[in-house]
């Protein structure tokens, strides 16, 4: 690359002024080094060269010139460092520790096969999993679904704790709505009441969870609500005892009040409910289909190769 070409480079790339300067600085050296026709190197390590064309993609589109210069400088520094480390390693390691040709070929072949298999899976895999298939798998493999953590179905709301004797009309209105939330949280809800509770929580709650059909880890609930699940007198942490004795309660913690309704719970060691495992089972069934599809593909390839005499075993 001559000086005129470097000036053209300046007009084409956001970082090109820096590249051009670097290139012009090495022109004199580069003229005496073997190089591809038409390109001037911008860095050298031993007999290896880095060219401006190698920097394609280094700069993000629309990057500022200062950022572009920094990116190019870092790339060149890393390139030099990598090449020097490789040279140092080759010099100091025995040949058998630097002969990676077979490993590289194996990795390349594995990558090609992996990509091909994924393309076939995307085209051929039946991803429809019926509820019956999920239920059958659950019933046939219940021993796989023993709980390792306590889980709950719950409704709760976290709200600001306002003084009951406040004369502020806005606060009085919030307290009135909090009382409605409290009543609904602890009730068996109709569809209309569920919508009303959701609207009120969205309006004045700090945080809330109303999906009573969804199981959640009790430990996750403890992150949202500062429940004391241990006996301070003996210092033993006992979630199970807490869940057995506390189903519906409200509590105040600093500036917040919590309304909590634990609708149902399952303890460690019991069978997990199918609702909690549905997505996991779906993924298991899909993965099993993938395994069978890949195995079928491999067998078909061997059968075709045998039929067309593409291989022989001597």
C-alpha cells in the first residue's frame, strides 16, 4: 500500500487516520520485507506481518475516532503479544507438545457434524409435546421429581406502611385501598375480584405476586418478604415448621406492610407437583427426541454408505 492508498483509506474508515499514520511509519521498513503485493504491513513479529486489511471488523460502525484508535491499538498490541507467546512456546516446548494438527482436525470435524445435525434437527424435529405425553412421563418417572427445596403457591402484596391516624386525604385513600387489598388477598376470589385486586396492587403496591396457580421456591419468596423462619431462642432455621404454622398473615417491617397468603406448600422430600415440573418435562421429552433423531441420522448415513460402497473395513 503506497501513500496515496493510505490517504484513500482515511476517507473510507473512521479509524483510518491512525492506521494510515502507522502504515506510513513502517513504509520504509516494509519496503525491505517480503509482503503481499499492494499491501504494506502495520506490524511485524519475526517473519509474520499484520496488514490493514486484517483490521476489518475491529471498529464498530459509527464509532468515534478516539474509540477507533484505541480499538486498533489494542488489537495490534494483542496480535503482537499472541505471536510472541506462540514463538516463545514453540521454542521452549518439545515438539510433541505443540503438534495439535490432529486435535484441530478432530475439532473441525466435530464442528461440521454438530452444525449439520442442528440444521437437520431444526428441519425434522417434531416440537409438539402434548399434555398427555407430559402426564405419562411424570407418572412413569415420579422418583425423578422429589423436591430438594420447599415450594409454595402464594399471593402477597408489599405496600407502604402509612400511619392510620393521618389526616392527609391522599394517605387516607391509600389506606382505604390497602384494606381492600388485604381483604381480597385472603379471600377465595371470583374473576371480577381478581381483576380488582390486580388493578389495586398495580396502582399502589411496591411489589406483589398474584399468580396463585404458579408454584415458586420458598427461598425466592424469602428474598421478597422478610419473614422470620427460625426460632430465635434456639437459633434453628426451620422453614417446614414455619409453613405449617403460618398460612395467612400480615407483617410490618420498617416502612412497609406485607399481606401474605400461602395457599399451598410442598416440603422437601415430597413429590413435586406436575405444574411445577411441566416445562422441565417438556424439555426432557424434546431432548429425547433429538437424541433419537441424531441416532437415526447416524445409522442412515452408515446404511447409505454401505449400500453405495462408500467405505470398506479391511
